[in-house]
């Protein structure tokens, strides 16, 4: 299950400048080039499919972005969307020491890298690295009531026999310094509905020197009233990163999703709380209609197969 990306990063892991987005404090995405990554992408797809078929265990079920890279450092040469169960099935989460500067009170965000959304996207991606036992901090702005998902993916993602430990992700309120708990209690990933508008600090810590990709998602809220006409969204995907929408559905109701536009776009629908997939990414569906069994928020992702792909999305609750 997962999210998105845009222009590249420098060889030192610093994000390149991006244009302003439309949402306050939203993250800008950095999309790496996909040239020369076909073989690596196909290989990772086969690995993921094999993991699903064999029923490998999963340490987390948040949707994330798995990105195929030629090297742990340097410019990313391709990207691959995959289920979280594929990407993190057998990878350990190392215990790391807590940062020593967490004494409460406002956090000084001076000098922190700011995660930004590119216009028309709902995710921000940064490639970075951390020293053994070290901590990297990032800041972003978000609004009250928004749902935010954060995950750090250690490289190399294809090394399944001896994968690097997953970094630990923690989120703090910049105004109070208070750490925000995640309902899922998964060290490698974090997700929650935000209680206030303001800046948030994301901290990534690892027990050993680790190169990783930080992915932040803030899906767009959909007001899907029961029996109302379908809510329509149209646009053009600026990159191959999915565009996420969030709709609350009660158990026993029917969720209807229709996707049109470029032939390369597809649907991915899953429960935010339980991770259950209603429309699997691998099936490349463009239509879903079914009764849901659990009252929760559901993520509806438009997954582009190419950059600048036009799409139109209709969501209805019956």
C-alpha cells in the first residue's frame, strides 16, 4: 500500500528547490528520474508478489513509497509503488537511543529541512542519511483535522536476506515539544489525525549508519455524505507518485469509486486503520464498488503510470 514524489535531490541528499504549493506548510515533492530503472523495478515487483503469495509477515501495514535506486546515495533513478507488506515484511526495527534535546517546551526549528508538497500532490519525499545513533530532524506545517502518515524506508530495499534495520520515526509538536503518539505504535512508521494547526517536527533515528527515504503523506479529505451525488476530482498528476484522498465510511455502507482519464492511471483503495485492501495496487483497477465491513477512514489513491497523466475521480457513499 503507499504514496508519492517529484524533482531530484542533490548527491549530498539535500532536496532541490521546489515551487510553492497551495496548502499551508505542505510538503514539496522531489521526483527522481526513472531512466534505466526498468530492470530494478521489475525485480522488486516480482519480489513483492512473491512475498504476498508466500504470506511473509509484516511489521507494519501503512502504505509507503518504495523507490528503486541504483545506489544507496546519489540521485534516485526510478521509483516503485509497493505494498507495505512487501517492503517491510521481514526487516527488523532496531532499538535506538532517544535524542537528548527533548526537554519539553517549544522546539527550535532553525536550520531544519522543511518538507514541502509540490503543487497538485499530497506527499513529500526526501532522500537522506543518518549516522549511527544519530538523529535527523525535519519540520512541516499541517492543519487541524488532517491525517498525516510518515515513514522512513532504509536502503537498499531489495536486500531481503540481510536488510538494514528500519529507522525509528517520531513526531513532535513544534509549539509544545510534546511527542505525538501513533495509534498503530509502529516504530518504523507513524500516522495520526492532527489535533491542531501548526508546525510539526519529524525525527528519524537509527542504530547504525543508514541511508533512507522519508515519505510524508497528507491525504485530501473527501466529504462523502451518504446518498449525495458523487464527489468529483479532476487534475493532472505532476509525477508518478499517487495522489491520495481520504473518505470516512461506516460499516455496512457501500463505497463507490470510479477513475477515468489516461489509460496509465489506476486505483488503490485500503482501510487507514486496519490496512485491508479493497482495490489492490497490483490489479490496476479503475472501478471499485463494495460494502465495507469496518467503520473507519479509507484511503483512495490515484496511481499514475506516467508523469503528467490526466485523471478524473468520482467517490460516492451509498
